[in-house]
C-alpha cells in the first residue's frame, strides 16, 4: 500500500530538527533510516502529518571514542557497526549484534537511534544497550538530557521520549565484564527475534562465574533483566546443573505461562539464555 | 528546505544518468523508478522490506527502494537492474544462466543486486554465508539452490579473474 499524504522537510542540523519538532509536535515523526517507520506508513499503521528527515544531519552520524567507551550518533546505520566502522568498546559484541539485524539492505539504511526510538520489543538495540548500561542523549526545546537506555522503553513501541525530543547519540560505557554472549532465535534468518539473550560475564580464575549481567529481549514489552538467574550464577560453575537452574530462574522472571504457547515461549527464552551463557563462557567474546 | 512540503523535486543519478522528478512527498524510490522513470525492473512484493524484490543499489550499497522516500534520495546515485553492466555483471549473469538461478524472474532483479554486493563485499563467502546474505530475498520458484550455486560460481570466477589480472 502507499502512505497517506504527508509534508516532508529535510533538515541539515539538530537545531532545525528540534525547531520543527517543537512546531509540529504530535503530528510529526523523525525520519532517520525509515526501515521501521516507512513500513508503518506503507501499511497505514501510522499517518504523521509531517516527516522530518534527519539523514543529512552530520552530527547524528558521528561515532567517537569517549575515554574507554564510545559515543554513537543516533543516525549511525547498523551496517557501519557490523563492518567495524564504528568505535567498539565491547570487543565484538556490537558488530555481532548489528550483523543479525534484518538483512544487509535494511542494515545499510536503518539506524541505531531509530531502533531505540521505535522500541520494537523484538529489536536488538534496546536489550543489548540495556545490558551494556548505555545512555541515550536527547535534545528538545527544554535542552539536553541523558536517559539510561534501561529506562528508555516503557512498553510496546513506547519510550519516554517526548513528541518534541530528538535522540542525538548513545554513549556506551566501558564495561567491567570480561566476556560476552549473544543469541538471537528467529524462525527465519533476519526476521524479528522470538528470543534475544545477552550475557555479560566475569569469571574467577578457577572458571567459576564471578558475576553475570543477563538480559532478555522479545519476552515482554520492555527488555527484561534476569536478576534471579544472574544471582544464582554467582560463584557457580557453568555446568548442566547450572543450566537447569538458569532455565527455571528464567521462567520465574517471566510471566507464568497459561497455555502451551506460553510454555513453549518460556522454554525458548531459557534455551536462548543458556546459549548466550555457553557463548560467553565457552569463549565467544572477551570484552 | 525548512517548511514541510507536500510535493518535492528530486534530482538524482539513475543508472549513470542525471534524472529529475517532481513527485508527492510520499512517493517511494520504487514508485519514482517504476512510475515516473518507467524502470519497471525494480519490483514491489511486500512494501515493508521483507521480500527483497525492490532491492536496488543506492550510493553503491543495496537498499530497499520500497522503504526509501524519493525525497530522501535527492543527490543519490541509484543503480537498478536495468543499469547493471560491466564485466563483473556479465560473470554474474552467465553464472545465473548456467546454474538455473531463476524461473519466473520476479525476485531476480533484487537477487542480482544483492548477489553483486555479496561477490564484491564477501568474495570468499561459503554457501551457508551466501544463504544468510540472500535471506532477505524471497524466491517462490527455485528453492534457492540454483541461486546460491550461481553466486558461488560467480564469486569463484571473479576471484580467478582477479588472480589472473594480478599475474
């Protein structure tokens, strides 16, 4: 289908973008890559009166090293992260995540900021950047603010971003964990995830788990921190007993399943988390 | 341009030639190519980015023409299937013929664009890696085996050719 008619404005600066957002507020949507927004327009699930195209705003495409972390402009495309053209303080986690987003043609255009602002519960960046405890920096007529990505998403396709607020960049801090693991389970390569699991792990010298940060995407309207599973892993070896306990703990951290479909999904999430831990501890990524 | 406009004038390169069109702002790049420039080789299958039939090269990289606004392509360098020429493409085309990489042809323009990018960017891709790279191009006819074989054959031949040149 074709979108309903709208007014289009391409801007060259953050200031211009914010001014237009201030003027048109609820009636306007920011267009960066459009790989999430344009499908909504084509399906007429969204009909903004105004589109503000920020693709030419250079400030939104920059990616720089910040101390030991990185600052990634909101309009940086997934392919730039995939290809290693962006500062990566996570020793390969960010590129590995980017490489699994949709398809290359989508990754060449879709942006990291767009993914966060759209807040699809099955998207990669909300859960991964939550696990990394990144911060989103925004600008509105009221000035700039920093929002922890962990606090950004409030529900399905909902964030704390105001209608006149523009996402500028994501600051990824250096992390204390040593190893990372990431699993995406989808029926078909490139589709939205049925489950996304991120594991950031630190090991003792004898191989037992000193600490873990476990996050799950695709399980709820917001990324889920698996606190119970992470707590029980402290001081444990990663063996079959631990795997069984993690799967049970994941089930506790999610809504209790009421039917066969729910039971399957909870089981799937447990499997995803175990695979992410296998990857992290089995040597996938050293942070 | 600062005030939102319902209509836009777009200047862009298409298959090596400068083109200009005045279109409603909601016009996709695909619709610009097909309806205004009469380049109907770029196909519309799903109009939400999943099927790949609309894939074209924009500034050298594959992109979904159904998800790009024409307005957003002002100044862009677009190549469609109609504009695929050169030795590299000849090798690709011959490989698709030899390996029976198409039947009805509906997916083929998007597949060729994606395949060209794969052989350029990942010339040593394995069959499994090629399958992953092609996962965004749906084909209802072939079952994909011929397509994957064609891409591998083209990559291998292009590799041999560049080794020849190097010698």
